């Protein structure tokens, strides 16, 4: 089962973000992004010591916070 879904251009798009991804999206540091990822505000998946954040859950949170573009 693939974890990629096509975007508007038909290229695969990951269903998860990394901590570095959310740090870049929000313009915050990695330490703050890790705190946010561990806060329970959106769904996360741990794979060993890696954290993956559900794209849908994160984007829904952005909308609720009024941060989305």
C-alpha cells in the first residue's frame, strides 16, 4: 500500500510531513516543531525515533488556527 497520493499535477504527494517540513511551513525552529509535534494537537506516527505528522490532521489544525494561506 502506497503512502503517496497524487497532487493536482499528478505527481505523488506524501500523506505525511516530517518535523522539518512543519518547521519550514510555520517558520519556526526544529526544537519548537518537535514540541508542537509532541503536543497532541494533531496526529503523529512514530517510526523508531522518527516522527511523521499526518498531512490532513496538520492542515486541518492550520485551518482551525487560521494560519493556512
